[in-house]
């Protein structure tokens, strides 16, 4: 009887999540104007800030809930615990509320007030981690064990959950949306890596469908992904935190699949900020910092295509929007206080817009 009730709850919870996601339209794919372009190279931005919680993490977290419910790890009274002061916590609170479950995020010190407000807005709770940021995951895991709860471990689980959830992926949407465009099969798709779920999803899609499109990953300073990819040493660690929220990790995570990645482009943080300003300024995209990183990498590829005389399209993933970053990466004072000088990179972008010439270094 109890088993029957548990199965019924799980089936109903899965149905509710699927309905909630089906009610969410595909996020927009918008053209990015290239001032000096001759029209034979098009750049598109996949705007994931249009997800219900403002970030692409909504896809990952929805898939993780589906997975954990099917596994019996989340049941009708299971508190859900996350370890992040980022977009996973906001999406986690959203899905927990949808199912009437308790949600707590253990957040690192210095988590921006905007994110904490987002968690509360979605009906979740947060508590500051008592240990250094690197140990917040352990703390959350222990809290989950104490409460008989489920630890939403996005670095360990998001990639497999997305791969197995059977929902249309970001790659399905991109190819469907490019269908009516002049170059419907892009030359490149560009994204950053946090958990690795998005790059793995795109890379698998390209192989399964036999597309010639290549996958480029942009990687910020201090991240382990570029050195791991360049050296072939899969368990590389820098031990240093990334300054670009959502992407770059002090160590490679299990979702990082170097075999599906064609190119990793290291991007200086000041260049990410310069590109972020351009997006939020003349380009008219209210994007977050990781999209600046992706734009820098995408323009590098556009320049290479121009040089080679290749026509076609480039798609970059805009993982989240500008709002959480008004008092940080979008604030010149904050940028200065971090010792970042975007000016030389802004000059590079300006020259590229005017002449189509890309910096050589
Ligand atoms: C998480 C994140 C990414 C990277 O996605 P993963 O699938 O976790 O690798 C990119 N951009 C932003 C803004 C993110 O939050």
C-alpha cells in the first residue's frame, strides 16, 4: 500500500515537472548584429535568460529532479538541498515548490544579494556555509544526510540527468530554430563549461545527427578545463575559483567530455568583461558575464572564418541575463576593484566592429 502511494506520488511529480517544462516555450535564438559583416557570416545568440528562472540551469535542474524522483531519491517528504549561491539554487527552489518540497541552499559567503533574493522569491531557503567555499558541497551533503534529504549535486549528476531525461535539448531547439535561416547548419556552436552538461548535450547531438558543426568551449582564467583539454590530462586541477559565474572550475568535473569538444578557447577575464559591456551596450543583449566570454570566443571564430573565406553561422549560448550582475561585473567600480582592465579589449572589439580585423595575439 505504502509502495503504491509512493509510486503514485512519483508518477504525479514527474507528470507535473514535464507539464511545467512543456508549458515553457523554446528560448529565443536571436541574431547578433555584426557591424562590419558582409552577410556571409551570421552570429546567433541562444538566449537562455528567457528560462522561467532566468538561467540555463533551469534545464539541468529540471532533468535532475526527474532523475532523482525516478530513482526514488526524492519522495513526497524529501527535503532537497543544494550547495551553491548560483542559478542552480534558484531553479532548485522553483522545482521543489512545484512539488511541495522543502528546499535549502547552502551558499558560500559573498553570495550576491540578488541570488539570495531569487532563492526566496522561488519559495526556497538559504543558509550561509560555515566552511570555506571549497567545502560547501561537503557541508550540504552532510546536511542532506542529517535531514534524510536529497543533495542536488549538479557537478556529479547534471550531465547524466540531462542525457537521460528524454526531453528536447538545447541542441534540438537550436537546430529547429536555424531551420529557416540562410545557414541552417552552423559552423560552430560556442558555450562555456560549468558542470559540462550543455557542451556534452551539444557534442552528442552533433555526432548523432552527423552534423559537420564543431563545438567550441570558452574557458575563463583559473579554470581547469583549458589546461586539461590542451594537455590531455583529464583530472587537471588549478585549485583556483573562476571569476565568471557559471563557467570555469578549479578542477575538471565528471560532466566534462573532452572527446566531444573540438576547440577550447581560453579567454582573459578582462576580455569577458569588455565583451559583456558590448553585449549590454550597442548589441542590446541584457546578458551575464559568461556570455561575454562566449562572445569573445565566437568573434575569434568569426575572424578565422573570414580569413579562410568560409561562409556560415556561429551560435553562442547566452546562459543567463544581466540582472544578477548589476553591482558586480556590470559595475565599473567592482571591475576595477578586482584588478581587471577591460580597456584594451574594448579597443579590440571596437576595431573589429569597424574593420573586421581581429587582434593577432
Ligand atoms: C552553468 C552555466 C554555463 C555552463 O553550463 P554547464 O551545462 O553547467 O556546463 C554557462 N553559462 C552560464 C551562465 C551558466 O550558469
